[in-house]
C-alpha cells in the first residue's frame, strides 16, 4: 500500500498483513466510554517506557482523558476508530480535527491530530496499529485533510519507529518540568 501526502509517497508494503478477524468501525462520542480499559493500558505503557515522572492514578488519568475526548469529539471532523476481534475491543485511534493553517508550516485549512493510538498489550506487534493508521489515513483522504500531527513519548521507541515507517518525521520536541516530580524527589 502506498500513502501519498503532498508530493511525497510512502511505501508501506512491508507492513504486516491485516490481522485475522479484526474489524474497524468509525464513530464518535458514543464510543468514548468504551475506551477506558485501552486508555489505561496505554497509561501503564507510558509509565513503563518513560519512568521518572509522577503520573496520575489510573482513575484520575481516565477521568481527565475522557473529559478531553468529550471536548475534542465536538470539533468538526473528529472521529474514533475501534478495532475489534470477536466483539472485544483490541485497539482504537482517536483523531481530533483542528482549524488551520498552522502558524509555522504551510498546512491546509484543517489539521488532524492523532490524540491516541492504543492497542491491547497482548495484541501489540500483530498489525493492529498499522491497520488503524491505514484507516486513519483513508478517512483523512476522504475528508480532504493532508496534514497530520502525532505526538509520542520521547522514550516510546516502538511508536516512533511505527510512525517513521509511515513517512512521518519528528517536528516538535517538548521538554517538561513538573512540580509534582519535584515534590516526589524525582530528578
């Protein structure tokens, strides 16, 4: 499969085959409450790959993220993709649409941001993330949106490799100092 973004074409033919029995469906706010367990799996993954910070408890993290999802889904064009196998949610992608253009780079009038890509730990490496990203690209093509932003933790090498294989390039580096870390005595 070849993804075209602007003049650059990215060959993803080396991507893993579509996982057997996985279906993907698109929705909106009606899916949000189903995302909690997968958000918490990602929250645990974040803590494992990037220790040294003070993290919210699972309950607090999900409540905050769910609130963000409820706000973001109201932005015109925003959507959720659910990946399911035998009725079990195994992954999801949450895409927020923002108004453009950007103030630095030349972009279109709408910019997509992949706010979350989460796959159950037991399903990682089976091609579900790639399948979800393929569907994100297809939906963005349908909407006429060529610009996509994706953030990931600096230490999340697996995510970085996945995105770079798809032709995305690092554009931002965020540095952080959190007061909660100082209170916990973290470096």
